[in-house]
């Protein structure tokens, strides 16, 4: 629970993108190829150290109170090499930070969402698809208040509690595993002056809806290929300024934002150097070779090519062509002008453009076998189901083992799941309800991306085998 409450981050078909266009300070873009933008150089080794030992979120729970929440000494669990000092004693998704007041605090870092285990190994950059954001973080924050000492500790706790309390309703998801990052940042924007970044307890612009649309966390190892940060092509220009938007939880001045920006350039350089893990199970190389020919015929136009001379088109596919659930793209394009204006007026928009498009980017497929569930909303549990829309379950949940994680399905390429005969409305408890993926809910649809439906059974099996090699 503590880890959760500390987390805070007429349609044209394919055509040429003329780049983002600006009107009244709001940039929007057409479907098609996304042009490259120069990125500031950084040092990957320095970035790796910063990723493990620093956090863009600079407020949190005083360390003394954190210790009390843990009771008896506990193992910090799996760690990435390079965690130093106090951080080596904390779970990998938490970071120690000494505030300006001199109080040591514990806060979340990027790895809460952007690292996970696979086959017993902790994998950097693998999206955490099992994070539970359905609980109200305010309950835990209030419980921690009784453990905080008076004086500077109480002041630090209050600063953190006020920020999280203001956005708590906007960060709670309807389903375990989906992420609310697309709603969290606009919620923070609503409470900050775009030019000074000063915090306001009352919103300065209308906040986003309190029911976040679901998002699946994409893998970090594709950062080096991507010209835009997000599923709808949003986040162009300088990537770092977009990456550090989670810092608006606690960053109260442009000067503080600039300090974070300076060291996160190295983090971005490290992320751009990441490579996907290798498939850890046997591969039928002859079958995979036949699958490569199927991929060449069916997939490369949107997803690029792989091997010694890879290519990636960075292409936004129009909603009318991909036909996946449109809500996320529509909300970002048509209903978010106030947030796009905020971004354009802020420090973060000096080097970057939001520039959402009315479609979704066809992502790179490096390590795609590890990144279930699929589509931007995580509505399809396996690659096999992605390649055959007729086999997709309407209602499903992960088939969890004793440790709370499902096993990996080496045939379907995804996490084991159970198809259900009812959605959330038929659940017998809140625990059951929160674990059901219900594709009938707004934004949760599993339709579209039917490009594999016309493949024969043998072609589909060969293609799945090839995807294991990426």
C-alpha cells in the first residue's frame, strides 16, 4: 500500500505529416510520419546512477515515519546494481532524498512504473503491468500522519499530503494493472501557475475527469527509436522536458525545474541506450524464419524492420485505419486544449511541443514478447489474441499464481489469464471487481488492429515465433 500512495507519474488515412500546427498557443498534429527532433546529449552512465539514486519527485514521507510503517526490519527485495547509501536499503521503486529543510524523506521514483520482473529477473524499462492504483492514496497518507514527528517532519509531510490529496481522485484507476499517468499530469497542471510553477491548493484551470482512461506502460528500451513520447504522438521536440513532468508534484519554481532538467538529460541518454531482453525460452529458428516472411508482408509498413539494419517509420496511424479504442486519442486531441495551452506557456514547453494527433503511433516491436498486455490500453492479454481479434476475451483477469504474478504463456506470448463470463457488474466483491478487465467500459475496448485476422493458422504461429526473436 505504501508503494502505491508514494506513486505519483473525416479521418485521413496514411499520409505525410506536415508537422504540428499552432493555433492560440496549442500545437496539434496530423497522422503520418513524425519528424525527428534533436535531443540534448548526455552521459548514459551518469544517467543510470541518477535513475537509481535520485527522483524527480522531491516531496514525500519523512524517513522516520516510513520506518515505522514497515514495523520489523524487512528485506528490500530485488535491486538493480548501483543503488547506494540509503537507497540500497529501500525497495527499488523508492528513493531517499534530503529536503531543503534537512528532513530525509522517502519518495517514489520512475521505476515504480518502468521496471518489473520477468522470469524471476528484475528488468529495467519493462512496464509494470501489475501496479495497483485502484486504492485511494489519501487513506494511507492520513494513516501515516500519526507516525510523523512534530516540527520540520510535520511540515514536509503536510506539503506532500496536500499535493497528493489534491490529485488523488484523478490518479485512481478502475482496474488493477492499468496506469493513470495520462490523467495525473493534467491534474497537476491544474494546480500550478504555468509561468512560475507556483502551487495553488485550488485549481487554476478545470481539472481533468476523475476517471482516468486506461494506459499500458510502454517499454523504455524503445526510447532511442521514438520521435514522440506517447501513444497519440504527443511529446515532440525535446523529450526530457516531457519526461520530467511528474516533477510538478513537488517542483514549486522554474529554478527547481531547471535543476531537475539538467541531470535528467543524462537519464534520457541512458534510456536511449537500453536494449530489450532476450527471449529466455527455446525458439524454433526454422519456424521463426518463415515468420519473418509473414512479418515482411503484414507488419513492416507500420512497425519497421529488425536485424542488422533496422528501420522504424515513427508513424501515427489514423483512428479510421487502426480502429482501436479511440477515447484516449480523442480526449488528447479535442478535449485538452487548456492543458496544451498550459504546457506551451510553461518551462516544459520552451523546448517541446505537446502536438497530439488523432490516431495512435505504431510502436517499435523490440522485445514485444515481454510487454503484455497489448494495445495502448492493455485490453488484449496476449500477442496471439492481438493477431486474431476473434479470440480476444470480452472480460478477463490475470490468472495469478501464489506470489501474485501470473505465469508466462510461451504459446500465446503474454501472461496467463482467465476469460470470464461477466464483467465488473457481475463481480461478487470489490477485490474481484478491481481485477476484472471489462472491455465494455469507455476507453477499455479491445477492438481494432485486425491486420492479423486474414492470416492462416500456420502463418500466425510462424509470426509469433518470429516475434520472439525481436
